[in-house]
C-alpha cells in the first residue's frame, strides 16, 4: 500500500518537521511523529504521512462500532503498512492501538 501523502493545511509545503520545528515530537510505533492540530505527522521522504490522532485522541470512525477490535477474522482486510498490520475500513487504514484505532491514512 503506497500513497499515504498527507496534504496538510496546518503548515506550508516548505515546513520540515524535526528538532526545533515548533511541533511536539512523540514516539509512536518505534519512530518519531510530530503533533499538528491533534494529529500525528510522520516525515516520509519528501512528504508527511498522517499517522492518526495524537495520543489520547482515538480515531472516531463510523466504519465500525466503538467496541470493535481489529485482528485475525475481524472482517476487515489486513494489509502491511510501515512494518505493521493495518486494517482497511471505509477506504482508509486503521491501526489497533490499545483500546482504540489510529487512522493511518488512505488505503491506496
């Protein structure tokens, strides 16, 4: 699955996330993301991927009920994404993260 570009309206296209960029850095799934307007941005080559809501902000999705847990035989297609397994729900990727889902971008 490719094409997880995040067209972000919260900073200009010349912005580069990194030390001193003005956004909070957080560890997420073994890498560093940056919090922008409640979402995690992950630098990926020459663009940012949206790695879902920042910690404490579960992905509020109408694709399944709040109690749904993704896993083997959950009814959603499992796909490899950035070294882990996500699940396709209504055209985007869900990543089970504790008791909630993170939005990991479009499923292209």
